[in-house]
C-alpha cells in the first residue's frame, strides 16, 4: 500500500508525507518516506557515436548501384522472333480490334463474321492489320519495351492477357457462327 502511495503521489508531484492532506490522508501514509533519487543523468547517443569503451560504430552499408537497363535488341529477327516482343502483342492487338469490330458490325447489320469478310470486309481487314502492325513495330524498333510504357492499370501483362482472350473469343465467335449458320448476336 505504501508503494502504491509513493507511485501515485510522485505522479501528482507531492511527497508521500505531504501535510496538506489529500491522497496521503486518504491512504494513511503520513509517516512513510521513500528515498527519491532526483537529478538522474540520462545520456542519449546515436548509433553513429563512438565510446572509447565500446567497439567502433559500423559504417553504414554503401548503397548498391542500380544496374543499367539491358540493351533492347532492335534487330528485325529478334523483334519478330517466336519469343520476341512483337508477334503475340501484334496478334493480340489485331484480335482485340477484330473482335470488337465483328460484334459491332453484327449488332449494326445482323451479318455474321463470314458475311462481313465476303461483303467488302477483307480490304478493311488488310488495311487495319497493316496499320496496327506498323504502329506496334515502330516503338519496338526504336528500342522501347512494352513494359516501359506500362502504367498502374494498363500494364503490358494485362495487354497480353486481353489479347489472348480476344484471340480465343474471335475463334469461338467464328466457330459458333459457322455451327449456328448465322450471326451470334443480332437485334
């Protein structure tokens, strides 16, 4: 009980034998005095300071240099190689454009994908394919990678996956319309 009196009264800033009353009279600690050590010396040091009795401080590690970006090959055969950055990206972009265009024309005219190609769609297909292929190859031949232009939402991996799904969707659309014998969606 006396120890708790000391702790509470020292927090309040009074001595346990304070004669003014209050907490001391309530707890009955009128003749109990604990020695209070004041003027404690605290010394704060940083980890960089040395003391003669201690080991020397360890120098902070030097930051590792950032390696330079690898050189991107702009050779025609490297860009269009099977594992190169060009083929899957170009085919994916063409498939995304083709899938959206095929569905939009079906909704507008009611013609299936085969009727679209037979009725004047083939020149548009060739023109769009050439334009998108050249537009996709120009940055690759200038040394830019698709990852360098990626943002937080529009990443290069997301573009690859969207292109893959569009390729599958365009193939599924063509097979379904061939089996059905007409347009998949029509108004």
